[in-house]
């Protein structure tokens, strides 16, 4: 009997259409069912030419006992990495984090919101069965742990959410669903202090965001925890503190979780670590399929997506202007690196400026920049994708104008 993969265009998915596993293709239907039935996701990613993908299919996915276990207790999702490189990149990184290595097939157990809690590559049949059974002994649907779903329909609801999230554990395990577009103009909204649950934007827009005054680590969210997920959310507004203005982003000041399918349009202006989406994307942070348009201005570490990136930025797009106006700053003699006087950090303004990230020691993959970056004859380490990087960069493209004084590059 054929499963749901029978009508898919991918030859790799069609190869699994006769499996006894009740496969879903990647999409909203699978995750909706997982939430309704409170079951974890079993995710398998591979491709047609992968030897071990065929081995695990023969050993496990054609096995009736494994298939019955998956049908009863999991929602099974099959992904062709060549058809969905964005999905592949996210969970390949998860495998690297969990095991120290990555490859195909990628085998993942995730919450109904898609947050991985186990990841590996090929597993023999007996080992796969043991992993599946162990995950049921310690239930994986972590999002259900806190219990309830919070519905946000008005500006007042969002203000209340920010007040509740003062306690860092309040949001953990909760799902927040944005049910309508919200205009924050004229409200007393302050940034959501810390968030560790799942925020489902559902394609809605929060407009009128205005963050001024004094304070570091600012955005719609201040801190997104490692367990935090913010998905399918659009935000419009400005983040422009008057002082103490480091680590700023339109969506979050600091991200240790997952941002997926998010957009910010507006202005972000500050001193150090200034990003269109995120000020600092920490080592566990993932920013996937996100977009910025508008203007970012910073003194050091300024980027269209992230000011500094230590995690992963994948399939993101910037069309905004990054440091295209002259920036003035006073030289702080006490902060000078006297051991290396020619260090870029000793330049008062405009170092490490990029269309996607100002500085990166993490992963930047399949990102594009079409915005202008830099100011003529000003600034060191100016790049169309990243100003300065010591990490991994692949498959990126720049079509914007790049200006600066020294160490200026199209990528």
C-alpha cells in the first residue's frame, strides 16, 4: 500500500512510497498532526545517490516491526536534501552539535515544533529501535511540558506576554500563537526579556515597534534561549536606543535558539554588534530563511542579518543598507589594544561590516545580499556577505555596492 510520498515529484521520495512507514513529506500537515496527537517527529533526510540511505531503508524502513513502531508513536517525515537544502542545513548542523559529526542519512527526533532533541547519521536496525523506544520512555514532546498554548491577538496581549517572560522559565514548554496583525504604536511595550518556548507568528506582522531610551541587548526579544523557536513572524519598526546601545537586532538582541522564516523591516541603530535581525547569534543559534530590509547602522560588528555570528545563518537575504551613512564616535583611549596597536578594534568606527554579518566564526550558507554596504573611504573589513570571518562560508552571493577604506571585498 502506497504512502503519501507516492505523489511527490522527488524520485528519492518516490523510492520510499511503498515503505510500510507512514511517511509524510516535509510540510505543515505533518507538524499539525504531531501537535494534535502530541507525538514527536521522526525525520529522515537523504538523497538518491547516498549508499547508507539505501542501507537504512532496506534494514529499517522496509521492516514491519520498525514501521509499526513509527506508525504508532511518531509522525514520520522524509526529506530529499537536494529538494530541500534549507531543511537539510538546519538538521545537519543539529547532528554536528549532538554527535560531533554529520552526514547522510540524517536521523532526527524532534518536538512537534521541529526542535531536535536527538540527531545522528546512519543507525543499524537494532540501534534505531533502541533509540526510538528510549525516546518514548523519556517523552520527547518537550513543548507540551509546560502545558498550555498562549494566544496573542492584541497589543495588550503582547505587553502581558513581555511581563510574564520576566521569569526565564515561564515560557519554556509553552507555545505562543500570534492570531492577528498587531500595531504597537502608542503602547507601553518593552522588549520580551527572555523566551524559551515556541512563538508561532503564522505569517502575521507586528508593526509600530519602537525601542528607544537606554539599554543593551534589545529587539522584540532581548534573549532567545537555546530552547526558543520563533517562526514565520514579520516585524516592522525601529530599534534605536539613546545610550548603552550594544547588541541590538530587530527580532532579538541575543539568539541561542532558532529563528525561521522571520522578517524585519525598519531601522536598527547602535554601537557594537548591531544586526537587522539579531545583534549576536550565539554558537547554538540558528537563523534560517530570514529577511531584512531597511537600514542598519553600527560602529563595530554590523550586519544585515546578524552583527556577530557564532552559530548558523542559512538561506537568509538582506536588501537593506548597512552603514551607508557616516558614523561618528569618540576614541576611547582606555579601550585601546596596546599589544596590537594596528588591530581593527582600535579604529573608532566602521570595522567588521557585512551585508549578512559583521563578524562570523560560525556558518554562513546560501545567503544573499543586494543592499549597499559601507561608506566611501571609511571603515576596515567591509564585505558584501561578511566583514570578517574565520568560520565556514558557502554558496553565498552579493550584488550590492560595497564601499570602505581598507580590506573591502564583494563577499
